[in-house]
C-alpha cells in the first residue's frame, strides 16, 4: 500500500531515466558520477544543488537505480550509539539521522520512529552496555536512557533481558524509496541519469577531433563495456561493491579490497508479528567483527530476524549458490581475508552453521524472545555487504578517498569506502563528499 502511494512519483522518475544515448560520443558534462546507490544518488543531488550552472551525469550499470546494498538492507535509521565519540562515523550518523527525518518529512516519505532496545541478557554484558551508553551520550544521541528488566517489558512485552539501552530516536524507513527520491531531486535539478552503462575505462582523451576544442574542455573519456563513450571534466565514483575495481582503472592501489559478505534474514510469520514492536539488538561482542542477529520491523509490517554474515561467492550473490569464479578467487586469494578468517574461524563456522540450520539461528534469537519457536519463522531475503579490508585483515571502518596517478588521477575522485551506516548518514556523507569534490577540483 505504501509503495502504491508513491508509485506515481517513482514511475515518472523511472520514465525520465535514460538508457545509453545513441550518439553518446557527442555527450559532454562537467562532472560524471559513477554509481547510483544511495551514496552516489545523495552526492549527485548535493553537487547539482550546490552548482546548478554545471552539467552532471549519473551513470549506473543496472537497468534500475539503487538495486544492490541500497535496496537490500534492514531499513533502520540509526541514532549513532556505537561509534567512537568524536569520530567521523559518529558525527555523520547523528547528523545524517536528523537530516533523514527532515528529508522524509519534507518529501512526504513514510517512516516510523519505532525505537530500539540494545538488550543485555547476561551479567557479563552489563559493563559493555554501560560503556555504550557513555558513547551514545558523548555522541549526543537523542533521548538515550538505560532501562531495567521491567523497563524492557514495558517497551517490548515479549522481550527478556537484565538491562537495556532505550533509543526512541531510532526509526525505520524504506531506504530504496529514499534513494529514488534523491534521484528524482537530481533529475528535476537538471541532471542526466544513464542506466545500463557499466564503466570499464576512464582515461584522458589523446587528441581533439579536427576543429574542436572539446578535448581541451572535456579531457576525460568515460567508456562502458559496450564501447560507448562520453566526455567530462571530472569523475566521481561511488561504486559500492565494485569500488576497488573502479579505483584500479585510474591507477589506484588494489587496497583496501572489497570482500562481499552475504547476510541471510529470517522473517517472522505474520500471525507472530505481535512479538516485536520495535528494533531489538544485542550488545555487541568486541571479539567478533560483526554486530550479531537482531529483530527489525519493516515499513511493510513484516519483521526481519538476523542477519548472519558469511562470505559471498559473488559480489552481487544474493542466493546461496550464486558463484563468480573471479569474485571468489579475488576474495580468497587476498591475504587480508585469509588473516580475517584465521582470527575469526570459530565465529565464521558458527555463522555458516546458523545460515544452513535456521534452528540454530532461532535458538540464538530465543535469548531475547523466549516465546519464539522454529515454526514461527521462514527464510527471508538476503543482502550483500561491501566490506573493505586492508592487507592485515582489519575491517576498514572509516572513509577512504583516492584519485590515482597522473593526469587522470588529478581529475578523478573515488569513494572507496563509505562504511555502515551509510544509508542513515547518506545526506551527511553527501555533504562531506561534495566538500571533497569542491576542494580537489576547485569548483
């Protein structure tokens, strides 16, 4: 129903999206943005609103926009509790959440501020929970409080725990709907969107056509895998799962490397949705690289449980048996992933086991809602996370920008890593990337 309310707007937008022009050689732009996920869309929007006199094109390899990470996520608007006080992630998340709520209000996009409980179920988790509270307070997270077992039951009648953080400012939204709205803003501001344009080369034009000065004004050629070409002054890439490969085009280092991790969700059967009112999260365990399973209500009324985190055999592999020899070899032969696996072998085996046997996943979830049973859940959707790793096997937890070498490098900016929660932070991230573009390219 919610989607139908906005289908007219998005249908209009989708009709306005262009496929590859017939005579793409004649197309010239000031700035080409590669990648139409939520970060690319938000940044293209921010840039064109700041510089309406410049010409922009947004290039996307798929037939539609925002199909991958931006369309396969939990849909949570995070409040900024987890991140190191004063860090860029913390500042961007807190500001991003505020901007996201304001944007949804302005555009009439539906959202729910349903809150989140981070629940401690063991005494040993209490010190970590209190440390999270201190972090949240230092990050200026709104309305954050600590509640006891009774407070947990008051908010989530079927949830059991010793103590919890209550974050009523946490919400949910359909992030793909938000991303498409960014695209509508970009298009309405005069931007051009080109789909089915998979960039595989960015290079300097060797010479101008006879009698033309366009090679001087638009010195970069951006080519796709079908031989099409357009020209521009500058290029910004926001490639998500392919950010490392796009960066290598202009001579950048192969690191940090993108390693895809698939997350499998379970879905609560509709007749059991009464068990969950808002987001219910575990206390993060610092021994493990990922957050752990949680309960997440969705805008369509469903409840997602999970996800796990297992190595995906394909960068856009949403099914267990999706496989790409190139992607698999690229990941497995990377020394950084080998070191990550060796340090987390027990965790990794456990995640694979819980992915194969949902009873094991349900047992983990029962720590928080004991009434939950195996018959209450079914297998649900999956997502693939673009995890950046360094050569030592560390998760790259901050933003990484790169340009490359030579003349091309001075005209290209690659967003090599935009870490979670990139959707929540998207408008704040867009401001930061736009600042970086302006500084590097002297716009």
